[in-house]
C-alpha cells in the first residue's frame, strides 16, 4: 500500500502542475488595469491648446452634466479611427467632450483637427504625460465618462459603434 | 582666501548632495514600479513614453515631499497592486507571502520526522 502511495502522489502532483501550466499558456498575461468606476476625478492644472492660457480642472468640470474626457494625439493611429465616432457624439448636447492632447506637436495636432473636425469644447495639453497618469491612463486613446466629478465609465483603446451607443444610453 | 575656497566648495557640494539624494530615491522607487507598456520591465529600465512620464511624476511627488510609501499608494490607487514589484501583505497576496513559509515548515517537519524515525 505504502509503495503505491508515493508514486501515485507524484503522478497526481505532476498532473496538477501540468494542468496549471497548460491553463496559464492559454491565458493572456498582459495586465490591464481595472476600470476604476465611481472614483473622484483628479485635480490638476494645465494649458489650453489654442490659447496657451492656464486652466484648472475645476473650471472645466464645473457643472453636474456629463463630460467625456478623451486622451488623444495626432500621431496615434487608433485615435484617427475613433475620431468619426467622437464627431458623432459631439452632436449629442447631453455630453460635453473635453480633449486631452497627449505628448503632441502643436502643428500636427492642429492639422489633425482641421482635417477630421474638432469635436471638443475644450482641449488642454499634457506635454509630459503626467496628467494622464493622474487619471490612471497608460496610453492613447483612453476615454473617461464623468458625472458629478466622478468617473462613471472608462474605455481603454479606441471607441467604436457599440461603445458610442453605450455612452449615449448612459447620458440619456 | 583658502577659507573662501573651502566655503565655495561646500556651497557647491550641498545642492548636489540633495540632488543626488533625490536621484537615488527616485531610482529606488522606479525600480519597484512596473511599466504597463513593456510589461516585465520596471519603470527604471524602460524608456517607453509611459515610463518616462512616470519618472517625471515620481520626481514631482518627491519634490512635493511625499514619502516612498505614499508614492506607492498613489500609483496603487491608480493602477492596482500589480504596478508594484514588491506587493505588500493583504488579503489578495497572503498566499504569495505565506506559501513559502508553509512549504518551509512542512519540509522541516518531514525532515524532523525522518530523523526521529532513523534514531
């Protein structure tokens, strides 16, 4: 009995280890931060895109309506993809679009907006990328839906038809 | 004249010392922060846009007078425990911390039992 016990324990342990590793192979090991919901928005100050005027976050998010903060850059290809959806969303007057221009060249960003349209009510600059980190973002594009100074929803990556419908149904 | 020279040298060294201090502190903190773009690399090792911004932000927080742990808490709140290479003991990580200890105790117990059996 004892002679059989040890080999069977070894075999079972190997099977368990094999299954754990096999399952690990199929799972993606890229970590995506959890979408923090119902978090207070960070307080920051920055510079306006078109006027170089200093602006404080409390001046931007000052009412109780819905705001959509979109982090974008002219060099970011997925930002081009989502821009048509943002233009469509800007027609909805229940949500105000705010742009955060991430590590961009002013002329390129201006050309981008001239070519594809400007859906944003206010754009401010994040020249060194630190404001995006304050928001908990780690790349472009990233979008935050804000209501009553709290983050209601967070979208990592470009927006699409489905997400635009979702946003429209939240702000309704 | 000699005194003046010494005084000038000291004057030049003092700001450098505090700069070096901040630099050391910054390096220590960024080595313990994980880069989310090139995962597997620390912020210190990485040269991605995200990591460079993190380094600037760590500098800013140090200038604001935040301690090492306060800076970790700040990033933990933004990105979760995963951002740290050296996670603290809490309900999500207790297995990670206690398992080696348990295995060590179990191994010790087996060895003790064997030794006693031999004797």
